[in-house]
C-alpha cells in the first residue's frame, strides 16, 4: 500500500525534545515501512525516518527563531505539495488538525485524519457537520465525547517502539517523576503537593512554552524552593529510560480532558506505575491496580504513593508490549486503511454498475470468493 503521512511542522519527526504528535507520526511511519508498505512522510527537513521524506521547510518551526508567525504559510505550502502528489497514494493520513479539509474535500474518501487534540471547543461541532465526508480517527474513546456523531472511522491508541524506553535492571524507586509540559491543565503544582505530602523527592522534567511562562513564574517557580523538588527541564528520549525507570511512580495529576497522555505509556515502557487523576483518557489507558492507580483527590494520590510499590513492574512492561507498541498501533491503522480502500472500491463499482451500493458490495464479495 502507498501511504502518505502528513505531519505538523512545529517539531521535527521525531522531535529533538518534547513533542507528541510528531513523535507518533515518526513511530507509525517507521512501523509501516517495517511491515513492507511504501510510505512517504511530509514533514520538516530535520526529520529522520525510514519513510521517503518530502520536506516543507528546512527547520521545524518551534526551534527556528526566524519562523515568527509563518506557521500557516509553511503548512499551506506543504498541503499544496500533498495535493499535487495525492494521486500517487492509496491513503493520505493527516495529523495536522483541520487545516486540510477545504483543500482535500473532493478526495475526502481517500483520507484519514487523526485528531490529536481536545475536541470540546466552541466551533468544532459546526465544522465537522460542514465537512462530514472526512473519516476521522480518535486517539482514545474518551476524546470523542464532545463530538459523538462525527464521522468516526475508529480509535487507535498511540504506540512506541519496543526498544525506545527500557526498564532498568534494579530500579531505585526513591523519587517521584513528572514528565511533560508546564501548563495549568497538566497541574505540576498538584504533583508538587503530592510529593511533599508523601515526603518523597519529585523530579520535574518538563517543557516550558512562552505561553505558559507567566503561569510558571507565578504558580510553579515559588514551589521550587522546597528541597524535595528538582526542576530538570526538557529531556529527550535517550534520557527517559533512566528518568522514568528509576522513579517509584510517574505523577500524572491532570485537570483537563486529556485526549491520550503519551507519558503514561512511556512510563509503562519503563516498567514504572502511574498515579493519575480521573480525567479524559486516563481510565482507558491505565489498568487500575495493574499499570497504575487512578485517583480523584490529593489524599487518594498520597495514599497511592504508598500502594504503588506493590505493583508488578515486569507486568507493567508486558502490558505496554501487548497494548501500546508501535507495531500494534500500525496494525490498527492498517485495518482502518483497508476499510477506506474497501469503501472506495465499493463506491467505484457502484458508480460503474449504475449507482447501487448494495449490489456493489455483493459483487466485491463474490469476486473475493472466486
């Protein structure tokens, strides 16, 4: 199958440091190539992939000081190239939110759009009613809640390469970890409260965007004076095995409808349990009492710090391998690609034999049985 993966241009694929969507596009593209498919990746020039690479700009937007506000222009230029080469692909898989919908409306049946963000935003319902011909993929079932009647093709959970993050031989388990991004919805302040109340050190490895700098300065920076709290800053994949694997638990004390939460499966890959607040995808990703503990309050979270040491780290790793590998993610997407191709074949045949979709379905089935 010839597949185009269209990535955001904010980070390289995969990112040098923090970055969720671009990281998933990288892992998916490589896994599809490993399965023998012909994959072309549309991304920034710093990207590294087993897929063929078509670059839209030399450098990812976030790390390019000259980019300023040129993100829209860069993405539209990339979409021009995708549209020009569209006939060469069986499936066009978009990971860039909604910007491509008006441009690809005529060939929506050859596209798959994975929505990576929150969907409880004001203008989304009328948007998806207007462009209801685009097949959509959610990254958790919980993500769909605000838009239950959208054109959902399926849900595919994120996955990571099996060798990306590995459990240490004998984890120390003498600190708690917070990994991700400094922002109000991620609640690093709550992570600090949990660690201080539990009397354990907390290491915070997090990206700080300019948009959240005021929040950091007002709400988080004053809390860093506590000797139990260490702010590490951003870390890359090469550091995560140690950072997560040596921790007693990952703290994921979110306060928003998290669409997925990649850090939870990164912790699983390291064999480390997660203590997470009950929001969004959390109960869908965490197996309660097996890969982590889902809590509703500060007191429950503090109690969970004591209980989490009883969870089997080897079992946590095995769960990751079974549910959240890049290979599992790629297989699930391939099933959706096949459905898209089959629906298109039914439509083409229906048009050829007079527009009867039911007859076309029967005809295709009989051809398969011959």
